[in-house]
């Protein structure tokens, strides 16, 4: 397990293809970002969809993503997701 600068985020080589996940859940940070940024779900709705997550975990996931991705990478990734989302 590789620690990060975020208390709820880790990278485990055998879990989710080496993507950052929320500690103890197996849920990718990317999944939270997709729901919040690209699908436009408010945080309360994300909590309803994922009752095993806490508000601090969601905030940390979003924070970790925006600290590690460049704006250009977010833009390219967002375009790819928008093309795949009905």
C-alpha cells in the first residue's frame, strides 16, 4: 500500500488497477470525481448512493484529485467521460 498526502486516499497495486482509492473501501477516487464533476451530483447524493462513505472521505477524494491532475488532464479526461455518458 502506498500512502498519499491525503489521510483517506491510498494506492494499492492489487486493488483497482493501481488507481487511488478511498482507504478501506476499494472505491476509486475517480468514481467520486466522475459523479461530482462530470455527472453533476451534489455531495449529499453521492453520500446517498454510497452510504459506506463519509463526508470527509468524499472531500478528501475530490481534493486529492484536484491536487494531482493538471487542468489540461482534467479537460481531456472530462471530454472522454462526456462522450461515454448518455
